[in-house]
């Protein structure tokens, strides 16, 4: 689906909901108002808001907290939240440093690092710099992954707020409300706590609650990463992992479609002379095919019997030597690559015209430096960016299939062929299932780390602002006696953090979103 169509349809849906909301409020005010109060739903312009007083949710949390208080579970959870406090203070300087680097770094490169308001940062080895990027579906994320995007944001934000709520119950702080907001396509969750009970706690117990969301996101990211690392072993009863790759999709414009091309469910074992075991090796083989021009070991008898060279070799319109009749598309001019270790004169001409497919099928192997155990090393004379790709394949039953030969550009294969390292052991199951799970886990790792990092920064609207205020009022109470002055110090620190965050977002928005559109 085109991004413009998707956002247009979403805008129309919001417009229809907003219209009927205004209509029912004017014509069916009392029953509609009662419906909104009972459900906690509120429809605004381009946004939806659901709020609950959390009576049922709070009772459930109290039961959990009571059960934890009667066992060693409470002690374990308290220690975990203590580690969460230390983690939050560790992420604070990291987040500030990353913001400063992002603002003052002059390079335009960077790695994806921001997701729906949750910012994580990664560094590039080549430039040794860190850059942030706003991840938006249809802009710099495939629109087909909008479901993963929304599901990840919902899951990460819910786990974040659940951390606050559960830590509050452990500290006997009531949860007064729980809500969910959707701004266009960006979901956000929040938890309301009793401010009187929260502010009456000692500073470290209060920090446990404020930092619990950061801790939950960090733990969830670690769990997801552990699942990614062991997914092949977990799926091993049903899938062969990292042995070969299987074709899962061919785009409609793929040059490899057709009866003699690749088919969905084909298992690719080798690309030219490069073995294919997983997606990384698949990409590496395509890159190697792009960078290297291979030769083929051809016997002298085959050359003598199939040479169709024209009497006078000439250069074609592109300036390349042409020893074949240009009207015959099935033949190609091959150049003999001499073996530097052999001083004997060549028994074949420097250029020969041979049928492309039959030559590749008859070759005894590949050669790069002119050395062949049998025959002569011949290299096809093609366009600079054109390569010959030979895909060795087999069926799911391990039955060898005829190889597929493609003459073209490797990047066309990369764009039009989707592969998976999960090869099903049974025909009844699909590789799409572990691929979807792996993609969802990767989204959750990036977004969870992003939410943990951004909430550690002292910025308005994030946990970092409340954490900063708690620390200031706890440690400066002996030196700065007036409460208003401590509030002013906290406000200044939070304002500086918000300014850095705003400047970083402006620069990232310019580099990632606005400048490419101009």
C-alpha cells in the first residue's frame, strides 16, 4: 500500500469518527454521554483517548502485591527495582551525551535510533559517530510493517506503565487511573498514582516507582534479544536454521520470475561459487558477485565444437569488444584468461563466441586467475555492472532442481527476492511464522531500549523530569532550605534537558524527514 493512501484512509477514518461523535453529542446527548462515561472513551480531533479509574485493575494489582508480600517474591522484586534505579542513573549521562553528539555532529549518516518518541542510539564503526533517526512507517520504515510498529509501541508502553503500577502496589501507593491515547497512529499509555501517597514515601522508595518503567523496558529488551539469539534452536523441531535459505517472496516485477526462474519454496544452496547458509551469507554472496567477475573452466573440445565467432571482431556501441553476431541473443563473447603459471602458448584464440547457457552448464568449475584443473579459463565480456548469477537450488524434499541462470545486476535480485534462513522441515508449515516473530522481537528490542533511554533524560513529560525533581528535593534539602528554590533548580535542569532533546529532534527531523522531501 502506498504511504499516501494509508495516511489518507486513516485521516478519513478519524474524520468519520469525529463527525459521528459531534453528531451523537448534539442529537443523542444523554445516552451517548452515558456510553462514553461507562466505557471511558473520548474521541478528539485525530486522536482517541481511553481512561479507566482502574478499580478492577487496581484490585488485581493489590492481589498480586499481597501475594508477593507473603513470599520471597517481594524481596526479589524490590531488589530488581533497586537495580532499575541504578540503571536509570547510568542511562542519564549516556542519553545526555548522545543528544549532544547528535546536535553538534556535522555528518549526515547514522543508524536508526528513534521509534515513536522512544529514542535509542547506535554508533557506526566506519565514522565512529552516533546519530538519531525518527522511525515512521511509510517514511523510513516499510509500510507493510505498520502492524509490527503499532503492536510494538502498544506492548512496550504497556509494559512500561505496568512497571510503575506494580512497583507502586509494592510500596502501598494506590493506582488511581490507567489510560491509553492514540495520536493519529502513535499509541501511548499512562498510569495515574495517588500523589499524596507517592510524595509521602522516602526518596529511594519513590525512585523505585519512578524508575520501574525504565527497568521493565530494559529487561524486556534483554528477554527479546535472548529469544532472537535462541530462536533457531527453539524452532529446530520444525525448521532447519542457518543451513540454507528459502525463497519466500518474488515481487511482481522480479526478473527471476517465470518457469525457468526461481520459485517460492525453492531452497537456495549456492550462488555461483559462494555457499549460501543464511541471510547474511546471501547478502555477502550477492555483494561478492557484484565486485568480482568470475571465469569458467571450459574444455578445448567444447570450444572447438561450439565457437561461433564472426570473421572480424569489432567494438559495439558501448565500446566493448564484440566477437559474436549481435542479432543472436543466445551467444556471448568470452575472453580467454591466461594462466600466469604456464609458459606454453595458448591453443585457443583470445576471444571466442559461445552459447551462454550451454557454456555455463558444460563448465567444470569457476576460475579467477586463469588457473583451471581442466580446460581453459574463459570470462564472459559483459557490461561493467552486469553479472552472471547461477543459483543452485533444491526442493523441500532435498531433491536437486535445475540451476537458475540470470544475467543482470545483483541489486535487482536483492530488491525483488525475499529469502528466509528458516527452511521448513514439513511442507505444511511456512517460513513466514518465525520470520514474523523474529521481526517483532527486533522491533521490541530497539523500541524498548529507546523508551528506557528517553525516559531517563530529564525532559518534560518523561520519567526523567520526576526523577530529577525527586533527587533535587532529597539531596539539596540541607543546603537549599526553600522549597521554591529547589523547584527552580529542578526546572532549570529539566529545561536544559528538554532543550537538548528538542534540538536533537529538530535536527533529526530535518535530516530524516524534511530535507529528503525538498
